[in-house]
C-alpha cells in the first residue's frame, strides 16, 4: 500500500485516478494505473468512466426518471439543467444509490451495480460504488463535530483503510490546492457558506473518486459567495476531474461544460456542447427555460 | 423537526443561549443571604421583634454529633448504586433507542413495549416487583443488585427516548454525506450521528443522572442501607428524624452540586464545535 510522493498523490486525486489503494475488490484491479498503461491512450479516452443505462425511478405512480441513458468520458464535465422537478437531482442521487433506482444499472469504470435487488451483496456493491463516486450537496453537509481536517480524513481512513499519516498528507495537499490550508483545524460552523462548500468539495476529493457529482452546489449560497465555489469547480475541471453538475448557473455551464444536458419530465430532451444547447436551443421547452434561467443569472 | 429545517446553516442559531448572568456579585450575595435565612430557621434561636415572636426549629446537635458518621457511611453505597445504575441505564437507553429506530418491526416494537412499561409504572413499585416479586418465583436478588437493575431499567426507558430524540435531531444530510463517502450504516451511526446526538442530549442526560442519583434513596425500601436508609435507622429509635434526614439531605445536595459542576464543564467542552 503505497502512495507516490505527496505531489503525485494530490495530482492523482485531482485527475480522478486512484493510486496505491488497498485493492481488494475485483473492480479495483481494473482501476490500477498499470491496467491503463496496457490500453492505448485513445482507448482510455473513449472508454466511458461512468455509464448509466435505462435508469427508471418511480415513487408509487409518479415516474421521476423515465429511462435515462448517460455515458461520461474520463475528464468530461457535464452540466445538467432543467426546471425543478425535472429529475436532475434524482438522477444524481440514483447514480450513487442514495435513492434506489427502480430499474436500470449504473457502471463506474467497469464496475456495474444493477437496480432493485435488496440483497446483502447488492448493499456491498453500493458501498463499493460510492467509494468511486464523490458527491457535493446543496447544503454542504459537513460533519459539524469535526474540524476541516477531520472531515477530510474520516472516510479515507474508515472506508479506504488509509493510514492516518497518509490521509492527512492527502488532505493537506488538497486543502493547499483549494486555498484552505489556514482553515485546517477550524470547525465548519466558523466558516462562511462558500468556504464550507469548498471544504465539502475537498472532502469528496479526498476519497479520490472517479466521478464527482454536484447537486446544485451554489444554490444555498448568498450570491457574493457563489464565485469562490464556482472558481474551485473550474479549477477541478481544468485539472481533469470528471464531473456531473446539476446547476442553475448558466454562465458556468457555458464556460466549463463539455456537454450540457437539458432534462424535462424525467428524460433527456436535448444535449450537446454548450454553444449548441444554450447558444442555439432547438426544443421549445428548453428555449422557454433558458429565457427564464438567463434572466436570473 | 424535519430534515429540511435542520439545515447546517441554521444549526448555530438553534443553539443560541440565553445571555449569561450579568450580575454575578449581586447574585452571589443574595444567594448567601437566602441561605443564611434558611440556616437561621434551624438555629433554635428565639427573637422578639416588638410584638413579633419568632421561634425557630431547635436541632439536637448532640445527636448529630453522635450519629452523622453512621449516616455518612451510606454515601459510598449511594454513590456506587448511582454509578452502576448510570452505566446500566446508558447502555439500555442506547440499545433500546437504536432498537426503536430500526425498520425491523419485531425489534422496534419490543423496544417500544419496554419503554412504555417502565415509563408507565412507578419506580417504587418496580423496586418491589423485582425484589419481592421475583423472589416469590425463586429468583432471589440482594437489595443492592435489585436496586441497580430497577434503576437501570427505569432510567434506561426514559433516557432511551432522549437518545432517540437526539439521534433524530441530527440532520439527515449528515447521514447522506456519510453514505455518499461509502460509509456503512453502522459506521455512520458510530462516527457521525451518535457523537452529534450526544452533544445535543448532554444537558438532558445530565439531568437524568442527577435525578437518578437521588432516586437511589428508594433502594432503602428494599433493605439497602444507603444514605436515606441509614438516616431512617438512626432517626427512628431516637425520634430525631429532622436531624438524621437533614444530614442525609445535605449529602445528596453536595453530591448533586459536585455532579452539576462536572456536567457544566462537560457541556462547555462539548460546545467547542458550536463556537
């Protein structure tokens, strides 16, 4: 169980690769850097890092997701836009099984978890999947009884089984990169909303996930605080983090996203590069949504 | 409280405290005055202020001098009763609170029945049932054990509801964040939810401990010679109830003061993450 030096560990974190983990589950083997070397770079780029197949979510008679298919290439940044109630957040929460999808399957880097079985094995698979998918919440949800550093090292130690020194080194590196080093030993209640959300991003990154999910990360923030969070997300995107962002920030989607997806009533209505989806929308519902949305932003 | 209203940002506001007393000196002076007045009523002095005749209660100090050591020997029994019962009650409370919160109906309802039974009947009666009732069917417990068992069961039931409320007061977002990081439900409970729940319920649990420490006196009804029992033993044959019981009462008060002191310090330490 080794990391390279601190520098490469941090870089690996930001690039979304896991390195030197205690590799126990079969899925881990396929994720090791060695395996990637055997693939042509071209292959590595086109092999989807996340794929969602035919995902359905029903609450009784209400069908919130009606067959969603999604594939993400490594380093791709996807922005999900749409009215509230269109199923964006539900899709995000189904990807890491915070909501159990009714039908379909989720694959992260070759590790597939199908929906719906209530078995012990299924629960074990979900835990495995979640280690590879980071999530950032609208309400930050930092652990209020822990300092910033403790927030960052908790899961790496408990879930990944990292040694404490290693987890601390990784966390300190992340904090430094995100400009939060001076907050290392502070409790979350003393941080501004923007700082809390940046720490929450760092906490998710500390697990070195393959994909990072953002569920309206700036919606709970005062307007003057959204900037620093968006800047952090831009930085992660630039460093090659694969991410799905549910957002109402159209300028962020336009500047940062490789692909924008417009959702309505539980399905993808339109998707493509931002210049096309935001710049030249075809669907009437998307056009009316953008008229409203751009007015706000 | 729903998960939505318990958002992280509103948590510090919810814990806002009353301002601390801004007149500590005056407060203490008055405290001393009232205490002196109470002591005066037991001084045995007789005052005549004009037409007003004040007679106070005269205590038999010779009796106190002779018997206070006998009574005070019960302190250790009282403390150990409380000590073991606090441990027992805390364990029972935690287990039954978690049992109550499981989605498994059979276990949750069992915990519910336990809580309902032991909150719904008098502690005094429970003492008798466990001590005399069980002896009748062949399970003979000594008084001390029976008292510890009953105090644990009774306070465990009350504290179970406090634990449950504390666990439910931890925002669901905390649980989701832990799950999203790959933690198991057990890890989430142990590392994320319980530590925060304990901070929330510390004042309530402290009050329960204080109440229990005094309810150990009921053990004297089932032959345990702790403070209250010894006070009665000393007071009864000499007809010096007042003196004997006041000695015991002062001990209970002192124990409570000591306990409150540590409770307050603990609370202040735990409030660290709120500041």
